C-alpha cells in the first residue's frame, strides 16, 4: 500500500492525531475516533487502537448533546486520515469551544499566512481562496459548537458559495477555451488574409505594369499621330502653295491672252 501524504497545517482547529492501526495493509475499516483523544506513542507491541484516558462520567443529556455536536462536526468537517511509516493516523476536528483570544489568534494566523504564502490582495488567487476557506470552516466549527442549527445554516451558505465559485470557474474555463478557439481561427484566417493580400498586391503590380505599358504605347501612338499630322499639314500647305502659284500663273497667262484680243 502506498503511503498517504500527511495533511498540511490548517486554520481549522483539530484534536491531536490518534494512532488507529500499525499495519495499514491488513487493517480493517477504521472507526472514526471521538474528539478529545490524544496522540500517544505505542509503547506496547499490540497493533490495535490506543485507548484514550478515562473521562469523568457526564450527565446523559450533556453527553448526548456532545455526541450529537461531534457527529455534526464530523459530517461538516470530516476527520483527516493518513498513513505514515506503516501506521494509520486519524485526526478529528476539535469540539472545544473557542475563546475570544483564539478568535483573535485566528485572525492573526490568517494575516500571517496570507503574507507568508504571498497571496495576491486583488484578483483571482487560489492561495487567498484556500486560506479564507479554511478560516470560514473554522468559524463554522466555532459556531456549530455553540449552536448546531446556526452551524448547519452556515454550512449551506458555504456550499452555495463553493457551488457558485465552481460555476464561475467552469464558465471561465469554457470562455477561455472559446477564446482560444477564436484566436486559433483568427490566426488561421489571418494567414489566409495575408496570402490573399500578397496575391492582390501581386495582381496590382501586374496591373500597374500593364497600365505603364499601355501608357507608353499610347504616348508613342500619340507622338506618331502628331508627327503624321504635322507632315500632312506641311504637305497640304506645300500643295496649297503650289496650287496658288499655278493659279497665279494661269491667271497671268489668261490675262495675257485676253488683253491682245481687246485691242
């Protein structure tokens, strides 16, 4: 059987651990010890539970009330159980009423552990949540000893708070997963858009090259047409001048023919 890790220190007040069995491999189902039992080192060779020192006989009503309180405490805060070096230890929550000094010490221990474990003062912090949860469990223990009904009501409040926190945690995890999926989709879409952008830029460069070539062709055609028009105008002017000159010569010849006939 693999050894269980001993429980860590908690703000909840527990009784001293009780040795239940020396052989954790062959032990029968362990009985839950009653609160008030003290941890003892087994001096005998027997492997059974160490008997607690005898107590004074309590009145029936008070004994029944104490037993009922212990049962409620064990149902609210189950006993801690661990194995160490082949020995099974069980530690029940304390049923001793808390004094004003113990409440003050609880507050000081809470502040000290918050500072020692470097819990964040704001935002989500598992360490701060764990310590405040332990502190609330200790307050439930103290209230339950004084009034079991009030303690059970606080237990309902604690369970409701934990259920609400679990729901918010589930919602947060699902929203993170949704955000990751959207981020991956956006990243994939970004790659596609970048590829499309490159293709469009290449197409734009090709179109700009075509525009430049067409513009050069247009300029060349326009230049040729201007030169051609200038040549045609020059030729037209030369022909016009030649016609005018011929007309003038014919006019002179005609006047020379007409003039002698009049005499």
